[in-house]
């Protein structure tokens, strides 16, 4: 790839989109890892128990809130 290709707006847009997808996948993997370890205590069955489902829901909400707060703090000028 030559240097002029790096200045191509379509290529830049595609690269940004791929970067966003990778970040989203990383977020979901981290959320799954954290919440699974915290909430799933029994053997794996065909469905989650009520307490597991509630824990997973709360964990995901808190994880998302923390991620959003962190992003706001990092992006806000000091």
C-alpha cells in the first residue's frame, strides 16, 4: 500500500468502523468475563436462575455506567 492510500477518506472511514467494532467486541468480552465470574455460581444449565439473571442484569448495567463515566471523565477537558 502506498502513502496516498492512507489519505483516502473511504479507507479512513473503513478503518474507523473496524476500530469501533473491535472496541465493541472487546467491551462485550470484558463485560461477559466480569459478570459471568461474579454471577454464575452453579452448574450451567439450559437457562439462568432468577438470582443469576438478576445479577447479570445488574452487573451489566453497572459495568456500562462505569464505562460511560470513565469515558466522560477521560474526554472532558480539565
